[in-house]
C-alpha cells in the first residue's frame, strides 16, 4: 500500500483549478458574444439573397409562360414583393425603370409585363433592409439579371 502524505491529496494531480475553469469559460463567452452580430448579419443577408433568387426565378417562369402561351403575362410589383414572392420580414423592394433617374417605391398597381416574344420592360430591383442592399438589373430581352460591371 502506498502512504498518502498530509501535503498531497490523490485527486489533486493534473486537474484544473476552479479559477482556471472560470477564466476559460469567460474567454469562450467573450468569443461567442463577439461573433453573434456577424452570425445574425449573415442570416439576414442570406434571406435577402434567397428573396432576390426567388424574384429572378419568378421572372424567368413568367417570361417562359408568356412565350409558351403566346399571350402577355404580368407580375404585380409592390414594396413587399412580387406576385407569389413575398419578401422576408423587414425587407423592402424598390424599382427603377428605363426612364427613372433613381430607385423608388413601386407605384400603385405597378406591373412588370412580359410580351409573347419574351421581351419585358428593363427593370432594376433593389431589396433593402437597414444599410443592407441587394440590386439586380434585368435585361429586356432575356428577363435575366445582368451581371454587374466592376
């Protein structure tokens, strides 16, 4: 049998003190609290990107339907979205037509028309939430977003 000295306890070898554990937890809490705003910002931005993708898909579907049926098709545009494409909470939609000098809220009963040949009014759409903005300019011939020139 091994004798235990009075100065040494058998469970004290290699363990962490309470102070070391508290310091480690405080450091983890600081790192987590610093990263939370970035996570929320990332989630909000991805919601806007998904909405812009849904708008692009809706324009593509409406153009294809107009060409397939040989009849004009229209999308109603409001500040909260397009037909069947609501925006995420807190996001707003603004438009800029061919003859507009700046973005503005859609006018009452504003429509985006696609004719039987698949041609539509050239339109730029901007989704906004606070200081976050996503913009897409749609081509008149294809109804697809035009890549940004940088």
